[in-house]
C-alpha cells in the first residue's frame, strides 16, 4: 500500500490531524478552504520524493508555491511561532518533515528520506489539477523556469507525463474497453506534434487542443495517461475536482474507469464537490472495491476536523448531501404550493 496515513500538525489550515487511507479509492469532500487539496498536494509531494533527485521539502515548495519559496509560510498562520510537522506513512516506511516560522527557504528537517526512497523506489504518481493545462503546454516548462509565468509543479508534471510516447503494446481487454469508451466521449485520440497536443478524430485532420471543449480535453488526457502506461498497477493517482467542466452524462463513465483502475492496483485520491461523483461510487462499487469517503469540516471554533466512512450517506458532516437535501425540500415546497 503506497499511502497508508498522514499526520499533520500546524500545517496551513490544520492544527492537528491524523488521516487513515484505503489502498483503493479515497474521496475527499468538504467546503472550500478546509484543506482537501492541501492534503493531496502533500501526499503527492511525498510520492514524488521516492525519486533520488527529489527532496520532500523542495517538492512541497514547488507544489504549493509560497512567496519567496519559503516553506515557513506553510506554518499555520494562527499559531505564530509554531512548528509544522508532516508525516506520511506507507505499509513499510514513512517520511517526515518539520519546519518553523524561522526556517529558511525549503531547509526543513526531513527524516527517513533515504529509506523512503529505497522502500518505494518503483512508485509512480500523477496529479491531475482542476484546470486543464495541456492546451497551454507548448514551452510552458521553459517559461516557468525563466520566471515568465508562475505555475506549480502539478501542472508541469502532468504535461511531462502526458508527453510520454504512447505504448505500442497490446491493451488488455478490460483496458481496451475503457479506452474505447473514453475515445468515443472525447471523439478521438491524443496526438503530440512538436510538444503541442492535438485531438485526432479517426481519419480526420487533428484539432488543436485549445479548440476542443475543456471537459473533452480532460477526458482525452485520461485516455492518454492510461494508454501510455502512466496509470498502471502500483501507481497513485491524485485528481482535483474531476467533475470540473465535465458533462454530467459522462460522470458514470469516469467513476467506472476509476473503479477499474482501483481493481488493477492503482491507489486513487480525488477531491470533489459533486453529488453525482460521490454517489456513483456508492452505486457502482462491488463488494471487493475499497472505497472510503473523507469529510473535512470546521467546528464552531473554526478548527478543521475530519471523519471517514465507507458509505457516502453515512457521513455525519456532508456538505454535498446537505445541499442536495435543501434543494429537494425547496422543490417539494414548490410542488405543495
């Protein structure tokens, strides 16, 4: 199991938090500003730190992009002068990071990094941001390195992963089934020419990615990551708001695809505000699927709290369900009048 648990103390919006994860699909919900994306970015940084040329603290800086590349800005603001501690655990190892408001640049105290690299050396991970980026991929990495534009590493990394040459090998029957479905939705395959991305509808001329609807671009990206082997057994997928700009009619297909990837050994983390995404996991899962719903919420004192359940509707703090029920009652009220 790649990611088993994360412990946080005085990090951004969190005072103290201990979150356990499933090896299957982890669905993070909660209102804006409760730290869902922060948790996923930290986990992604830890996954990337298995590379011998990538440090946990520096990757965290490049993913969060605080001013001046100063990790001290990630200490919880209401705890002035406090110490931030992050620990990420797998089944076999852990990696930790500690820093204060006096820590310079990314010079955090990182522990157990060498063992983390050794134990998880074969781990691959990918983070799909909420905003589609492939349509702006041309020379973006170079522009960021020169300081002309400012994008965090999740965008640069997804471009690099999507550029991997499509595997010429034969797809498994299950994988081919879902690649075919995605191809029909996006109306074509992904093509790359001179570091620019295109959609190629069958025998027709290729179409520039920025001329394709954003929702279809995201589905085409998923096709590319599956086809080129980025998403395979042992990988970890992080996807921020998969529902963004997606036609609701395609949500069941995306859920089915994520369930398939989980069955093939991909650990998945998604953050969502969408009722259909969350509920379809309940509806479409089978008894062997491993799915957990993680709800982040604020208590009366504004502290961020957390709960997790295996069934979406069983969450005691569920802003998605609460909003859905409010709409339902308003609709019933209209009918009664």
